[in-house]
C-alpha cells in the first residue's frame, strides 16, 4: 500500500495532460495510474468505517461511494445521448461485481485461508433481492424482443420503463428499511478478532468523500479518452461500455472487496459485491432514467440478448456458490473464469 501512494503524483500529471489536451493515450494511462493509489486509500478508509459501523454498514457505504463514480460517468454519457453505452455500463457493472469482484475476493481470500465463512442468512436475502432486481431489469427488454415492432407503442413503452424504475427504486428504499431497521439483527456478524480503529469516524468519512471525488474526476478523464483509445486499438464501443468502463468506474470497490477478503472479512467483501450490484439496478438505473426524462432525452430499459443472458447467468452462478455460507479459492476461479469467457465473447461483438 505504501508503494502505491507514490503513484499519487500522476493525479496532477493527468490534470495537466487534460488541460493541455495532449495525446488521449497519455490521459488514459495517467488516469489509470492515478486511480490505483486512490482505490487503495478508499479501501483503507472503508475498512476503518467497518470497524466503527460494522461490516454491513461498511459494505453499504463502500458500494454507495463506489457507484457514485459510475453515476457521474453515466450522467455525462446521458447528456451526450450515448444510451447504449449507459445501458451497457449498467449491465457490465452488475456482471463485473457478481463474477469478477466476488470471484477475485473468493480466490485471493481462499489462497490465504482454506475456507472462509460468511453470514448465510444475510446473503440469502441479498441474493433473492438481486434476483428480483435482475428480473425487473430484463422484463422490459424481453417485452420488446417478443412483441412485433409495428405493435410496440414507443411513448407507452417509455412509460413502462419509468414505471419499472419507480418500483425498483421503491424496493431499494424498502430494502434499506429491512436491513437497517426492521430486520437488522439478521445481518449481525461477530468477529473473533477485536480490531481497534486507527482513524476516527469523522476522519474516515472525510477521506472517503475526498477520495471518491478524486476518483470521479480521474474516471471522467478516462471516459473522455476512451473513444480515441477505441479507434487506435480497434475495440468495439460495446466492449468499452460493458467491460472497460465498469472496471474503471468501480476500481475502488473492486480492490476494497479483495482487501477485505484477504483480511478474512468475507461478509464485507460479499456485501460490497452483491450490495453494489443491487445499488446499480435498484438505485443507479432508476435515477438515470429519471434524469433522462428531466433533461428531455428519455432512456428506456432495453438490453440486447447478450446482456440479458449474461445477467441471468451471473446471478444464477452467484446464488449457487454463495448458498452454503462458505467459500474457497476454487469457487473464486470458477466465477472469474465465467467473467473472462463473457468478456472474450463481448470482445468479438
């Protein structure tokens, strides 16, 4: 971690590159190098928060701050009318969190610890919620793929997307009430090791906010240079939207989940992975739809067949490997392998 902090020098370098409008490739590289230490610091701040608030709240806050970057990136894409990129990034974030983040956490945690246990009851609730969320996300898309185009009333279909977004947002609010108020005892996790906080609660929150803002700025630099990188390396925009942007936008929470798993805190790692996916579907996606209506560019919830299949596969596999309340490195390898297979498939679209 201390060696990564030397990479913080690339933050002012990336800003200078952006201001001077140098070759976009250099903006891309310096922004990537800037995000690495920022992600490490965010992981440290989240770990301190989890000491003060417990793993449930710590994971929730990390997912929230991590998705703030995704929301900012998607907002600017919406203003530019890049609806396909926005929807691809939503699907890619869910797939990446469930397969790549959760898989990498189980893999690296399993290498250090033979078997890692977590709160099975809490994960079952989150998994059920995730399954509902994905169903709500894909039903409008299935509707458009099965109904003939000449019978589809576009204005009414936009109303369907808004209606689905309202209900998903409502479920998100009710889920928070369930986990933090009416059934908060369900998520209680006891750790044998007593950990003393190095930072105060206020310091942890302040650092987390500042780092999130910095990551958002660097992520925006990355997005501005992606188009040029695509042209130079001949990568499809769909691949950029569903694989590259989610990895860039969620780099902070990705590293945090892995760090937590290595420290044998799988409850926090899984809460980051599944909780972030839930927030993307039930909070970020509805908010983006509401914003698109307000700016006069309504966005529907229509995903292509590849995205739909990938979402369903990711959720089913995640439910299977997390159903027994314990994990090992082989399960992590399986999840990561599925993600790599999907990424390779998207590369050739």
